């Protein structure tokens, strides 16, 4: 599993977070996506890595601005982890 943290400019409220989450879910096969307007980021958990150019296109098409993306391995944290 891959974890991608995307920096996004322009989110101002919970509806903005929903727009980003819905756009990412429609465009890519993801296990989990959550956005935070206060932190200015979206976190994606996906089985396969996603190309930055595609992420940028999808996010910019929603009217928000893609800033950057950090890719890494997803580490599931459990009760004792």
C-alpha cells in the first residue's frame, strides 16, 4: 500500500474537503482519502502509486491548487502499533 500526502491550496471549509475527496475517489482506485482544509492537505491510501501529473490535473480541475505530493509506504497503525 502507498500513502500520498498532497498539499492543496484554496480549501476553506468542509465542503472544499468533500470536493477534493470526491474528485480523487472518482479518478483513482483508492482505499482511503481524507482532506483537511486547516492543514491544507489531502492524505491518500492506495494500492498503487499515483502519478503527480495526474493528481495535479484532477485537483486543479476542481478549482483548487495542487502544490506538491509526498509519496511513501503506508504503515497501518493498530491498537498496539
